[in-house]
C-alpha cells in the first residue's frame, strides 16, 4: 500500500507570491490533515478535511486555505507569502471518522520564502 | 498552540542506555500518541495509549499515562544509534466525528556510539 505522497518536496518562492501544495493520502483514507512545522512554533495544526469538507481549522490567517477533492487528494494554498511562512508543511491521512486518530504522514513540502 | 510540553528538550545518551521523555498536557484527552521524526522527514507513529490505560509496551518502547497528573512518559530501552530522532507526544480530543491531534514541542534524542 503506497504511503502519503506530497508534492513538491522542495520549493522556493519570493514574498508576495502564492503557492499550492498537494497531498495524496493512503488509499481508502478519507481524512487529510495539514500541519506547519517551524523551529520556533513547532507543529501547528492548519486544517483537516474529510469527504471534501473542512472539519477542523487551526489558528492561521485566511491566506492559508485548502480543499479536498472527491478522490480524497488535498491541496493547500498560501497566498501573499511572507518570510514567516517558510516551513515544512506536512500532510497526514487517517482512516474514517471515529478512529483513534492515528496519523500517517507524508515526507513534507519544504517551502522557503525569500 | 501546543497542548503538550515535552521534557527534556534535548537528550544525549550512549548506545545501550535507556532514554526517557516526558510529556505534560493541559486538557482532558481521549488518547495520547507518540511519534518519531527523523531530521527533516515526516512523522512516524510509534504507539497509542488510551485514556483508560496506564501503561503500554511495544518492542523496546514503554509508555505510561497518568491522567490525574496530565502527563505521559516514553521510555526507549537499550537505545541504538538509529533511535536518534525527535520524539513528539500528541494528545487527541474527539470532537464529534473528528479527532483533533495537538502535538507537543518535542524532545530531540541523540544516541552516540
């Protein structure tokens, strides 16, 4: 069974640009969560999608958005990039609602904003 | 914001020694999980302990949970160089049909030969 796949793995952007990150969950997993990891703030929850609906949302500005498609693949978008958005963005999938919450993570997309 | 605070922030031990990491949290939980992260990589799930359990084992891992003190510990016995990684606790609150995981600050473990 293939794991969680995130693309791209590395990217460099400049301030003011926007970026889209993609995540393909494990086959059969309908829940996808996104986390931002920085040295200063640690792992911060961005949002969770289940069956194309956002179920949970973290405390991030509206520049951060996401969506989920009918095949459970998810994308997150960050608009008007700031230097502080430089981070490792991790996507995780989990089995259907009511589960214990165990997450299966991808390798992450490392975003550098110059 | 982080639910869990981990202690110590960094730990350096020699191969063969035991490593103990602690996690404290603030609110009631459904379960608590431990994850490992190798440098710059994704997180890997290690073990889950439910709120009604006090201790759990998995291979060289032993996890304890004290809900009265809102704390958990992860013990890695007979450590190996390959155990070098960051370890995170994650508390789980079930909100209806969703499970929300909140990660701690992590402990960076260095195992030297």
